[in-house]
C-alpha cells in the first residue's frame, strides 16, 4: 500500500478523533485503538471510510504490555507497517492528594505513562528497519514547570514523566530516522471536559480564548511532516500562553 499508517490510541473521540479524521482525509490509513468507547470508535471509523479512507478499529487495554504487542502485531499484519504512533490516550480525575486511593494513584501511571513505554518497545523495531518513524505523545501545558498540583498530583507526575521519556526516546532513536516529540495542550474544547470546567477560562488564558481541536491537529501535522524531520525531543505547547 502507498498510504502511510498511523496507530492512534484514544482515537475514538476528542482530540484523537480529530487527528484520525484529518490524517485519513490526507490519505493515511488509520488504526484506531480504544478501550471502552466502542460506539464512538465505530462511528469514527465509519466517518473515515466515508472520506474514502481506510480504518481499523481495535479494542485494547494498552496498560498491559502484552496487549500492546498484540495491538502492534495486528496493525502490521493488516497493513505491513506503522509509520506513526500517536499516543492520545490519557484519562485523569481530580481528587485531593490525601483523598487519593492506591488504585487511583496507580491508574494515572498505568494509563498515561506506561503505555508509551510499552508501545515504543514494540513499534520501533519495524520503524528501525525502514529507517523512518514518528512518535508523538500528549503531555499537558505546565507539566514542564514541576508545580505543586494538589488535585491532579498523579496525573501531573505522569505527564511530566512523558516529557522525560520523550526526550530519552528521541536521543536513542534519532540515529534510526525516528523522531519522538510531545505536544502539551492547555484548555482545549474537545467535548470531553466535565460540565463547567471550561467556563470562565478565557480570563486565565493570555490568548483570550479556549483552544479548539484543530489547534492540536496543526501541531500533529507539523511533527508528522517532512518539514519536521530534524525536530525531535521537543515539547510543543498548544495553550494560548496558559501554563507558561
């Protein structure tokens, strides 16, 4: 096949869905990984097919390294390769640190940070063989500031860890023709925020407005492009100045 292949985790809705539809319209074949959002995943794949694109929905819990291996193998069996891995899955919850449970604490790491490590290990051998690959992961605006975060502590630490892992992978994989970068959104109206969370945020954002999904898509498109072939280990803030 001539089209490039993207594996997108968390691609059933929100930002991941926007990325999937945009890349599909540009000729990419899309493997869309979801854990629980089956109906949303099926609708997104139908929308991709309506654009004339190729879509493969796969249900997988990428917090399990064995599932990550099976996921990559299924995509490679379908299309022969993976050109881009986009780590879009990233659940979170708000809770005071001293009210957090061990289960809730661990969940933030097993679902935000660990899958990036697991998937990188299994997706890069094929990329190395072809001397080409793109890996993009989502952190969060202000994660690089190492601020106190009493209400989202574990999630924040996991997102900071993504930045360290991104730079480490970038350094290790640069000789193989593989770039590894992070995108750190601020407040984005992706349709997944709890009711009321975005209300009044315009006053706290230097740009004066809440971002749209298309703002993050633009950053992804750049990092996937040949114009960004020499860009690796970076962290692009998409926040309108919030978190700086």
